[in-house]
C-alpha cells in the first residue's frame, strides 16, 4: 500500500495533469521512432537534431495554456536549450509538469508483446525524481487479430501479464512520489471491427483495474492513457465521432472506477483533426466521472514537424502550428471545438505559414 501521506500530493499532481482545458504532450519517442519522423522531413537523426526538435516543441510561447505536462524521453530529460537551461527548467518556468517514459520497450511473446523495464525501475525512478520528473509513462501494447497458431488475439495471458506489469510499475512510481500514467494501447493496426475493439478494451480495462487494486495502487493518483475505441485501420470502415464517443464511453462507464484521477487518450494513428473531433465528441457527455483529455504525440506534433523541417527559419511558424493544434485539442477536451475553428490559425498564435 502507498503511504497515505504521499497520496494527497500524487492526487494533486494528477489533477493538474488533467486540469480543465489542458492535456499532455507525448514527446517521448524512442530514437528509432524519431528517425521515422525525421525521414518524412529528410532530416538526419542525430542528437543535435533531436535536441533542436524537442526545443521546438517545448518552447512554444503560450503552450502552458493548453499543455499541463510533457512526457520526455530519457535522452531529452538530460538535454537542454542551446542557451544552457535544461528542458526541465524551461518546463518548470512555464508551469508545465515534466514527465518521463520509463519502460524499456517491447519484446515479442509469441504473436503478442510484453513491455520490459521493471528490473532496476526503482533506481531509475529515483534518478528521474532528482532530475525533476513529476509523472511517468509505461506503454504496453495489445494486438487484435489472429496469432500465428490460429489463436484469437488478444489472449487472456497477454492481457493479464500486461495488466500485472502496469500495476507493478504504477506501484513503484507512487512509492517514489511519481504519478503513473498507465497505458495499455490497443493497436489500430488490423482489420478488426469497432465491436471487436470495444470487446478487447473492456477485457483489458477490467483486468487492469483488478491488478491496480490488487497491487494497492492509489487510483486518485493515477492517470489512464488508452486508445479510443476505433475500427482497425485496414477494416475499410471509418467510425463517426459520435460512434467513437459512444463505444469509448460505454467501455469507460463499465470498467473505469470513479476514483481514477483521469484519462488522457493517445492518438494512435488517427489524423490530427480526427483525433480532435473524436475527443470533442467524447466530451459532449456532461455526466462524466473523470476528466477525459488528450496525451497525443503524432496528432499534436505532425503538422508542426512538417512545417519546421529542421530549419531554424521555420521555427516560429512551426510553433504557431503546434499552438493551434494544442488549442483545438484543449477546446475538444472541454467539448467546445468545432471544425470551422480550423479555417484560420488564430491571430494570437501569430501564424503566417500554412500547414503542408
Ligand atoms: P500517439 O498519440 O502518436 O499515438 O502517441 C502517444 C503515445 O504516447 C504512445 O505511447
């Protein structure tokens, strides 16, 4: 069990992470994944360029209005501005909570995946606390489909082991005074139906909350980070925002305890406007038990990255594009977004350059 004296601070930080109108920027891509993003703008994947990329995202003037926290990568939490300040200091000065991805990636288990990183976690977390982190992320991955031996995925074993690992991680985080984001990502890859995604999400969240409770994790100091309930990207079906909201909220109302501090969705390969529209549809429900906001990587970064292209002269335009996307998602988290707001990047963002 978590020392009760720690719970009020964990709960305070968790509430800040999902404060009204705010969401979390995921900027914790592995070096390999950053390489894919850079390939799309023909930029070399080296430490200097990754540092400049993160500086572009973390120094957007005014982003603190919409962004409560940023998930950093191990490399980034140790880096800083060209001028010398660390990124953690920059975020702290802007009132944005620094977070850190602490899992060590995926391993194959038959046709499915497990996440590594529990060994040595406590010592790594102590270092991250000293570096200024306030919250953590651990991502597990769930696949829907058929495995190599003809088995239906996800299997019960995989769901249970991922849930146990997420709970073990969350407990170590809370013991170290860090708010855990627990992320069971249901992959969009595949030809599954939205009903299959709903069924898988229900099984996963049921197992996850059983394991979190069994481990003694304080849910009021925990943030869930899941996928919206969507049909697979190869299903040939596109669900409307209303259909996404209905299916997602059906699962949440069945499986997510009221004590949970909140949920921050991943974008998971949705288009950036699509991810905003779906979040907005979800937040039309005014009787929700928890704040439901965003914790996007691609859907927040992609347009800004394409505008930036690694060129200092594009920095301001790219930051304007980022700020616009963050604002749209902020409005969506309040259920106040409409697509006509996409027409012009608002003047307060000072935009002059269109997205490409
Ligand atoms: P996407 O929003 O690009 O899915 O990434 C969010 C994330 O943090 C995945 O772990």
